[in-house]
C-alpha cells in the first residue's frame, strides 16, 4: 500500500538518506520516494502508518498527522 507523509526538517541529501534508512530498517522491501522541496515522503510498504511515522520521528524529523 502506498502511503504519503509530510515530513519537515529535511535539508540535504543526508537527511533524505536518514529517512530512507529508518524506513528500510522497519521494512527492507519498502520503496521510498522523497521530494525534499515539497516535504513529501511516499512509502510503498505493508507496515502500519503509525510505525513508519514513528521511525521517521526517531530520526529527528517532524511528521504531520
């Protein structure tokens, strides 16, 4: 299932990599697409939305509800 998140605080490629890594630790098969300019993270994963959002927050980024 594809899930869309609004994530703020990503300022560089390292930030994108950290978010991607956090999601992939939760679900190694996840497909992650990030549009930093739009604060958008799209995730194709069977993991629950709350779990993905928590993984992103643990990296220090804000996830809008």
